[in-house]
C-alpha cells in the first residue's frame, strides 16, 4: 500500500464516528462490558444490519484506531501492510490501545496481525459478514482468545426505539399503548428490521443489498460460475419460507446433478447470513442430518423483495419472525415432525427444553391440529410446558399434566 493513500483513507473514514439520533442496540451493553476484558471481540452478521454503527458507537466511548476494509481503495491491501497501517495510525493519532476493524475478513491472513496485537495486550474489535471465513480463521489462530457477538437486523424492541415509542411499565394493560404496539408490530412483521431500509422503505435499497450479498459475498468469494442456479435456489428457498425442503427434490427442480451441490449452495447462503436451514429434531445425529430441512430468511422485507408473497400467508412471515428471534436469543432450534408437526423445538444441552407452535390465528379449523402437534412433541420429548404464539390471542390450557400457554408474538418478543 502507498502510505499517502492509506493516510487519506484513514482520515476520511475517521471524520465522524457516529451519526446523530442513532438508537441503542440490545447488545450494546454487552459490548461495553467486553471493553474491559482481554478477549478479541468479533461482531458478525449480515451486511447492513448495523455492525459498523455498533462498532462506532463503542468507539465514540472508547477512543481507538478505526479502519473499514470494505473499501475499494483497499482492494490491494495485504497482510504485510498491517505494519504500515499501525505506523500510520501512530503518526496520525498517537499511541492508542484499542483497534476497531470493519469487514476484516477481506484481508487474507488478518488473524496473524490481530494475534500479535493481542499478545501485546491491545484490545481489538473486528466485524465480519462471512461466518465460515471468520470461524476458520478464528479457530486456526485465535482459539480461546475471542468472544463473538452476533448482530441481526432490528429486534422488535429496537424497532420500537427507532420509531420513538417508549415502553412504559404497564404497557400491556394500557389500551392506547397496546393498540399502538399492535400497529407497530404489524408494520414490523412486513417491513423487517434493516435500519437503512426503514428510513424511507425504498425497494432499491433491498435490491442493492441483495446484489452485494449475491455477487460479492457468494459468487466472487466462492468462485461460482452459475449465477442462474444460485438465483433459482434463492427463489425456491424464499417461496418455500418456513416449509420443508429436501436436497434431492431440489436437484430435480433446478436440474443440478448432485444434492451435495445444493447443500453447498445453502452453506454459502448461511455463511453470508441470508438464509438458514433448520433440521428435524432427532436424537440420532445421522437421521437428523439426512432429514428434510425447513428454510428461513434473515428479514421479512428482504423475503418479500426476493419473491415471497406475504399476502397469501402472513402465518409464514410470523413463523419466520419467531425463528429470527430465537436465533437472536442464541437458541439451538429444530422442528418436530412425526404423526403431527410442531414448528420449533429448542434444545438445551442434550435434551429438548421447549416446544413452540406459531399460528397467525388459532380458530376452529386449525386449533385441534396445532395443539396436537405441540402435545405430540411435548410427550415424545418429555417437555412439560408448551407455547403457542399467535397474532393477538392469549390463554392458558392444560392437557393431562401438560401446560400450554397462548400469547401474542409481539408480547413474547418484548419479554427478553
């Protein structure tokens, strides 16, 4: 790297740490606590979900060096240039002990420099938007030295902050607050949680986001030749949101010779945090791996842009929203399917801990089916309490020693 060009980039990127009026993210307090330990802090998540903003908010409280590697002027930056970068930082800003690196996985071998900084008792925060590259590099050179914080598009509580709505202690019993919460939740259900998109809801923003993920994070990074196959797979994944799929059936639909290729494509999508696959719960790992999967998308607005027709089935959007919240809470998620089906089974350790059914509206035509699936999973997996999440209903049922709680999704989202 040319020193003067590097200096120009650093100065330009460090002009302003934060934009005015930014909301506090749910995991900001956790990051603030992590400033004081010796671990390298890794902030991971999909593009444009707020990782950089979160990094800069911490930096505004704890001054340090900052560089965003997702800059075309740094395309030739190599691992050997890190020493030059360090010297340039000192020249511009003097000695500091905290380093903030955005999208650092763009530099092959970055972990060696970060390890050297860590050995010198420096504090390092890094962000990245590719799960596999980060985990491979961290696992190889930084085992036992880092803590990971995953960032998703806005949670419902963050969405409410963005809208300027303040939760009062008795919000659920206040008629006007409750009505407002329902209205905001209906908007959140359809519009998702990407911060920039929510400002003006311009579909072109979703288009650009999708294209960046498709081309920069997948096609270029994995050197894929068939853009058509990948696009068709994404379309099929979105149109089958929250539904079961099998790799074998997709090979026929996409005219791809091997189910292994389908699996690899889904791995790429999950590595970029665009979509996720959930396995059927089974205590046999072999059966679990071979089972059909259910597919979920990182954001409801993005799912809509990519082809999901939400007007046909709000229930599937509701289920997608619940799945994302379970991921946000760090849960290990499966689904149950034997004689009946249950949308989610949460595993803790080696045991199933919770069964959750999601239903837009529990009514005469579906109540028996939804409860049967929940009860079967609870019985087979020895779970005493079950949960049915709906758009607005609330109740409590008991069946032969099993307790089922029914509550609105929006209320459940605000419990943590």
